[in-house]
C-alpha cells in the first residue's frame, strides 16, 4: 500500500479525493478492503431506508495506517435514496483511479470491477467477493507461542476489557461526531471536488443513418465518449495549456487570432462552483458539462486528449442506434427523460423550473441516466447541445457554419436525432447551452494529464 504523506495532508485521515490529487495508487488487497467497507455502508443505508448523498471519493477516508472510514452522509428522511446499482458503478470508477498501471491487478478484483460497472452484481455479492479477495491476499504469518503465554495474554486482556470499555465507547462516539462535523464543514464550505475523470468510450459498430426523407447513409465503426466533457476535465486541459502556443491545437484554416481556449465568463463559473451558487438557473459543479466554449475550444480539447469531434452522422448514429430512433430512449418525445427547458416556461404557473426533468439548470453528466441511447451513450437528448464536425453527405453549408446536435437545458422542446434540418452557427459561437463530447477511430485510454 502506498499512502502518501506530506505537509499538505490534514491532521485527520485524508479522503480518497485528496489522495487522488496526489496520484496515490493502492495494491489489490487495499482496493478490495475499500470496496468492502463502502459496500457495507451502502447496504446499511439501503436496507434501512436512510436517504444519503450520492457516493463521492471525498466520503471515504484512509489513514496512513490503512484504516478505512466512511463519512456520515445521511440526509433528511424527505430526500430520495440513490439507486444501489448506480452507487456501485460510481464505486468502481473511484477504485479505478487508484490502480497502479505498472502492477498486475488481482484477477478476482478485475472481474468484480467489471461486474460493478455493468450492474451484474448485487450488494451482498459485492461484500462477499471483496472480503474473499481480502482473505485471499492476506499475508500468512505464524508465530509459535507457549500455551502458558497464551493463557496469560487472555487473562490480561479480559481484565483490561471491563475497565476500558466505557471510556473507549465515549471516545469513539465523540470522535465520530467530531470527524463528521469537520468533514461536513470542509465539504460544504472549503473543499471543492475537482470532478471525476469520465474516461469511458462506447464502441459504435458500423451501420447506417436513415434520414427523415428515408435516405440511408453509411457510417463506419468508431468510438464516442460515454459522457459530455465536464468542467473538471476542461480545467485540466486549461492548466496543461498554460504557457503553450495555441496554434498547433487550432482547427485547419482557422483565421481567428485566438490566444487561449478559456471559456466565456470563466471566472464567474469558477466562483459559483466554489460558493455553491446558481448559474443559469441551477447549481453548478465540476461534473457538469463544460459550456461557453466555441468550436475552436472544443476542437483543441479533443486534439489535446488524442481524440476528435464526432461528425454529424456519427453523432446521429450513436444517438439513434440500429433502429434509427427519433430520441435516444425510444420513439416518444418524453420531456422527463432529458434535461431541457420544457419546464422553464415563465408564463405558466404550473411549469416551475425543474418540475419535469428534475434540474433547474445544468446537471452532472452522469446524473440523468434516463437520457440513454441504445448504445449506452448518456446525455444526447439534453443538458447541452454538442459541437460536431460537418458531414458533407448532408449537403453544403456556408463557409463559417459549424453544426451542433441535440437539445439543451434551455430548449423548449426535444430535437429528433434524425432531423435532416441542420442546427449550427458561426465558429465563434459561445453560450451556456453549448458544449461537446469527443470521438475517435480507435479507443483512447486517457487524456495527457490524467492520473
């Protein structure tokens, strides 16, 4: 186990969030222990019907001695309880951040992570399998002792137990309360999560897109990001680009004198995240999609990440599936499925923002799993509209026009996947409703600065 220590560490045990920022990695046994402890807490909350905050790496602490604890994240009884399978999937993502790429992962742990990510295991099985891995990897030690020494040790321990039990119980209760209170204050007012690194890509097999006029266009196999690029991921890109010449990352023949890729209102976006204030009608965090970026910003990020922007036809193929569905989830225009502006009609006393889709503004990219395409791509029906590359097969456009696809959290209605009429705008378009996701011809493991 490698738990880094430095003057930057707090006096209390650091959280996995803090350790991830220090690029910590753990061996297979410690990873199994973290899964066991976390799954046990989730089961306790689920079976007792206790509402709690969705799992984050800041909720789990690890002392330098390897002691794992879970912060009290209980919510009032009126709050909803997160889905068990979703929480287990998030747990797998957290664990993968601490895998050492230079060490061989235990095969049983590898299979367990795969089952967690694909919702193929229940909570009881997770606890049993993680415990079995812990036992399997435990070092075997044997120290011969005389029978008299063993009896003496038992007598000493029994004598001490009755004296210390009351004192220890009081200390434990007090320590748990203080730890919960400190983490509550830090999480609410000081610590701002940098956001998770959503690396997963979905393989889209070769197929075709059938337009609204029944014209069929072929699409070659490709890979597309499961989620839209987040504010947290884009922040890493900006930090890595500091001091670098932006020209090598610009689109071909880009005439604008662009000096950086900083989004519009970037300081305001960072400030509202830190202070937990509203932006464009709703709360914002680093897991929400990046927006206020133009075409060159999206293009540059994709190139920096070793990827590219999807074409119009690729985006339509990923959203509609083999059946060319008009909406990612099916054939019905259900406003509850995606985050749109259908519930932002200020002229109606019935439509209160968020009353239909659950969000007043942007939502974290993995929070609206009802907006799911047949291939498993998330968020193509709403949240933010996405920059895409031109598909010449769909016809010519004016010189400065770049297309984008999908509805967004400000759109009054959903937009069909196979809508032949293009939406788009000038390359310098920037607004709080426009973001992007990346694609590639072959799978890409991670971005240049990923841990």
